C-alpha cells in the first residue's frame, strides 16, 4: 500500500494516465485527494487483514458482464455509464456519461453497510484510476479518510508484445489469481435509481 505525494505522485499519475480505457477518461484522471493507492494484490491482502475493508467496483455493468467481477466486491456503483441512446458514428461507439447518482448511491450503500469514516474503502475500475481516482475523491469528500484507488484495476495493463499484444493480461485483479467470476452477486449488482 502506497501513500504518494509530490514528484512520486506526479510520476504515478503519468504512468496511470498512459493507457486509459476510454478517451473521455483521460480528462477524468487525477491523483486522489488522499494520495492512497494499492495494487489489486495489496487490496486483497488489506481485505484479508481487515474485515471492515470495503471493495467498491465503479465499472459499467456491461463491462462487468463481459470481463468478470471480483468476488469480494461489497458495492457496485458505476462512475460512468454507456449512453445507449446516443451512438457516436465518428468514434464508432456509445459515449460514456457520468453517473449523476454516483454520490447518492455510494452514500446509501456505505450507510447500509454501516461503514465508519476510518474503515478502509478500496475503489476499483478496469485498468486503474481513471474512474477509481475521481470516485475515491467523491467518497473522501463524504468524510471517509482511508479511501484507496486500485492502480492496476480489475483487468490490469496491456501486453506490449506477442500475438496477444494489446490484451489486458498484465496484473490487475483478474490476472493476479485473485477470486473473481463471471457470476455477479445479485445483492451487490448495481441497479439504476428509480
């Protein structure tokens, strides 16, 4: 587990911003306010050592459907969602839009789990920090003081060479041998606000 400030934090920011999953995420990336970061393996270790630690997945539900879900996830609230009503022909995909209910939904889930302001909260996206960092900042602004961003995310980094070049198969939750499944816990699965 690393607490990063100053030059080291800037270097981490540059490294993490080098390969965001979506173009819109580049602008969203920044260091977290608290400067707390863990790798997926460190996050899992923290969860094993502290039964009060909470894991929050901030990925879009469609993304989870096709890439899998960390089994010990306590909360699933997406930071951004695919806007299925507005296909972008130039980009050849659907745009991602911020989940306007993110803060309220996370707050409700944290309250339901009776999370204390000093309990460790671990926020994870796909590849590390482009969604988890701003999500962690929102949670820190709620008054929680141990909010970590997972630097390698669920899928981790991309292979740089070989037949599978570009595939996310380096580190991350799934590639580190940590417990995950394509089955999503119905009690944790995100549902839109009604």
